[in-house]
């Protein structure tokens, strides 16, 4: 009986290990473009997402983000609303015009209901209010990539 329990536990451990490896492998294929003029936030979020095995590119302006989108393929765009030169709404309009099925997550400190409706009507898939807990943010990133 003890031998059976030991073999069972080893098998469960191997299955869990394989499952985690498969999840990590899937995530490593996912490319995220993070567009935020707050360089510190962009770099911190980028590092945290990379620890979760996502491939993250950071840009610090809407124009730079759109240029990057033209050069590479991404599974998700995470976009700040308040940016100089070109705000997040203008970027979203361009992204959805060119890549209508690409999921976009908006992050902002300005999260009134009218602004949320405006972004959702334009095609944003997620809307996250700053400040946020990283685990909640990560859950929304995963959902956004899997769902869209």
C-alpha cells in the first residue's frame, strides 16, 4: 500500500510539473506590447510579465508603439491612456483600424464610467484602473490573451 501511495504521488507530481511546463511554454509564445510614457512603470510591469514567461516590448509613446506594431506581431497591447503627443484613445483607434482582432488592455488612473464606455465602444477588451494589484492585473492579462 505504501508503495502504491508513493507511485501515485510521484505521478501526480510529474503531471503537475508537465502541466506547469506546458503553461510556461504557451506563455513564452505570447508577445505583449506595453505602451506607457511612465518609463518606471513600463519597465517594472515588463519585468514582472517576463518573470511570468511573457515576451514584453516596452515603448514610451503612442507613435513609438504604433511603429513597433507595424514591425512585429503581438498577442496583446497594454496601453496607458494619459500620454503626451498621442493619447491612448488615439492609439487605440489606430490599432483597431489596422489590427481589429488584436486585444487591447487600457490602464489608467482616470477611470470614470464615461471614459470606460468610450474605450469599450472603440474596441478595448479590458480596462484597468491604476493603481492595481499585480496579481489582478496578471489575471486580466491571461484572460485577455486566452479570450481574444
